[in-house]
């Protein structure tokens, strides 16, 4: 009998929140930047802008959920 390998399933919720660069760095968007921006200071909004790297063991977990081994 032919053995079939298990199908790799990618978590859709994780793929919408994180991205992996070609060097393998996991990036995330910062929270608290979507709405109610008028009450936040300009300094805080500049700090929250852009994508930030995910560090440590959590980056490995995210990569595994996205299909990277």
C-alpha cells in the first residue's frame, strides 16, 4: 500500500497577522494604532507605525503555524 503524507495546514488567522521576510524574520503590526488616534500623542503614533519583529520562541511558533519548518 502507498503511504500518504499528512497535509500541511496553514493557520489563516496567523497568515493575516504576520509575515515572514526572505531572511526568516517574522514581522507583526503594532496594536493600538487602528482607531482613536486623536487622543494619542504624535510621538506615540510615530512609535506604533510600521512593522516590528517578533522575537524568541514565539517567532518559531508563528513560523510553524505558517508552514515553515
